[in-house]
C-alpha cells in the first residue's frame, strides 16, 4: 500500500522551503502527502526556536502525537529544524519523548534519507546533528514545491550578526553563500517551469558574498541585477534585508529593474539608539532613516514593512516612544511586532530585565494600535486606484481569487480560476480596515488553467469523525493489550 507522509512546519519562510526539500526526499522514497497524523506512516516536525511560544507549541504537538503512536506503533516520528539544532536539545528530545524515532538538525537536512533508511533497517532510534555548515550546499535535492505561483530560492545560509536576542546564528551557523551560477540556473529553470514569483531567501541577504563562474566575487546588488535579466513576465522578492548592509548599489538596481518588487522588508527592531546598541544591530536610527529616505527618493512607489521587538531588557518608556516615532516616520505597509522572548545561550539571556510583562504587553498593544492607524490609513488611500496584481490562488469554497500587489499587499476579487498565475489589473473597490477588495479591469478571456501545486492544510488530528473513531478504538485495543501485559 501507498506510504503516507505528514510534515508540520513551524517558523519562517526558510523552514517552509526546507519542508519542500523534506517532502522531495520523502516522495523520492515512495511516500505521498496526507493531511493528518492518523493517516500518516511518517510525521516530520520541521521546528522553529525563535521565541518561547514557538517551542511550547511544538512540544505540545509532539505530546499530542504520542496518543496516535500508541494506536499506530509502526508510525515514524521525526523532529528536525532549528529547535533540534539547539545545544543539548537533540538528546533532551530523545529523553523526554521516547516515542520520537529520529531527531536531526538544520545542517543535516540533506542526510534525512540516510537517517530514515537507517531507522527502518535497524529499528533503532536516531539523534544526529552536526555543526558542518557546508552540507547545506549539497543542493541537488529534488524539491517538491507546493507554494503555488511562488518559488523560494536559497541564496545563502546562516547568519554572522549575533543580534543579542536572537537564536538564529546558533542554530543556522555562519553565513555561507551559494555560488551565483547555481542560483541563476535554478531561477532560470523555475521561470521555464512557469513560476511567477521568485523569492530569494537568506537571514541577511544583503551580505550575500558569492562567486561567479570565473571565481570573481558577486555582491547582492550584482546578483539582483543578474536575477532580473531573464525574459518574460515575473517578479523577484528577497528577504531579509539588514539596514546596515542594504547598499546604495542594491537600491539602484531595484530602482532600474524590470522584475524586482518595490516592497522591501527592512526590520528596524527598535527606534531607540540605546536599544539598537544593546541589541548589537550595528546601526543607529539616523543610518536607518537615511536608508529609508534613499529608498523612497530613488523608488517613489516603494513600500516598506518591518519587524519590531518590544520589551527588550532595559527598554524605557522613552525608548519605546522612539520606536513609535520611527513607525510613524517610515509609514510602513505592514509591521510585525513581538514581545522579547529570552533565548537560551544568547547574550541577552544574562541581561538585567527590570521591565515587567504587564508593561511589555501594554507596549505591544500600543504598537498594534499605532500600526493599525498607519496601515488602515494607507489602505484607505488605495481605494479607487488600479494596481497590477499577480493572481496567486483560487478559493473554491468562497469562489474568490487572491492576488498580491507589487508591494506584497494582498487583495481579493472575483474571477475565473484560469487567472491564477497571470498578471491582471485590479481596481480597489472596497477597503475594510486594511483589507482590500477589488475587481479585475483587464481582459482575462485568453487565460487557460495552469497546474500549480498549492499547500494543503494539515493538522495532527483528522477532520472527519470516522478516522477519529478508528484511532480511539485502536488506542483502546493497544491500552487493553498493555494492561494485560503488565498484569501478567
Ligand atoms: N534574519 C531576519 C529574521 C530573523 S527572525 C532578520 O534579521 O530580520 C524574525 C524576527 O523575529 C526578527 O526580525 C525579530 O524581530 C524577531 N525575533 C528574533 N528573536 C527574537 C526574540 N528572542 N524575541 C522576540 N522576537 C524575536
Ligand atoms: Fe537574528 Fe540578527 Fe541574524 Fe536576523 S540578523 S537572523 S535578527 S542575528
Ligand atoms: Fe525559526 Fe529557524 Fe526560521 S528559529 S524563524 S525557523 S531560522
């Protein structure tokens, strides 16, 4: 019978893409996808460690899988990604969760096939992580892409910045850039296959330091220029930028490019120089503002989005007000705000933190209020205007299309499923808070339906009651058998 896999993905875009690589490995080994753990022969958790709540959720989910494993002892459970890569975590997971079969880290994802085969052959549990960052460059993997019109392309791995709050450098290692020719070859192939939106991925893409075919150095600006150079209609995005490293040359390339989007994610983290210093961000707010001003001067329709941390150790009311000021000054199109979360092994773990949680929550609420004011006002200004939109998906249940503007903002509108993967002009006809609704104003009659693989919605427990009943019955049988055994 057909073997089934379920992948549960947590964290950032990098992980979404790495789950596509894990899916490729599993499909090469005869597994096909399913959407819940009861139907699965193998469940892989691709984990994140960025904040404590991410970890708690994952531990909760591993716990939930225990019940299913009790009813289906032959099911394999594998835990990989950033959480497993943390110091001592692999052995802790093995100890705490005796029903987990395989633990692997971020650097040895390409080894997953070997680990799986060993587990099946020997029946023994495996925990294997490595510090060798170059394994990630073994990128001849078959990637099972399921992000619709989107294709993610790694340009570099790791991070050298060591922001004092952040776990990423410890779980992703030092920066390693892929050779430019490998990236260009991949992008060219993806465009030929029909993908419409290429997103270049790295923790700090601006510090890309690759080489070309002749061994000459390639900067991020040069890479962008070359990725922009293919024929046809497509979009290029990139993330994440670092305000210290986003160069004038890169801004010039974006300004004069045909395909590179004008929506730029530029995390500020804080508007206070004191905080930026203790966060080890390597820029002050005047540098940040001057990058923003340069972007807006050279690219008049540029739209910026950002990440902000509130409640970093020692953050005063004034520091927080400085953050509110930079939000208002930059007029972001989207803001992701987080309460600081202490991470084991980072420098900030040891910092004195006199700010109580109540104050931190109040600051986050205030941030969200100001954010909503800004993005609702900016959205209202879009009413009546027409934008070029990439149609990304069709929602059959509501008979509605989802698309994205060049800025990255989403919009919904009525239309034919054949529009997915096409660029259309959409007029904004209704704005509710920051949600845009529009109507297509260009001719769509010539479009034909294309076959993009879209992400499936997954959950641990199946949605239908029948499978749940089978699970309950199996669990009872397993429990009865266990009880009998222990009585003997
Ligand atoms: N490499 C990217 C993304 C890092 S993680 C970058 O440098 O921007 C995404 C966001 O999570 C960060 O921008 C930061 O705002 C937030 N973050 C990281 N560590 C955190 C922590 N310990 N507590 C709260 N938020 C954190
Ligand atoms: Fe973390 Fe800073 Fe690196 Fe981003 S740049 S991944 S926030 S250490
Ligand atoms: Fe999380 Fe790792 Fe991404 S810690 S945010 S999955 S790099």
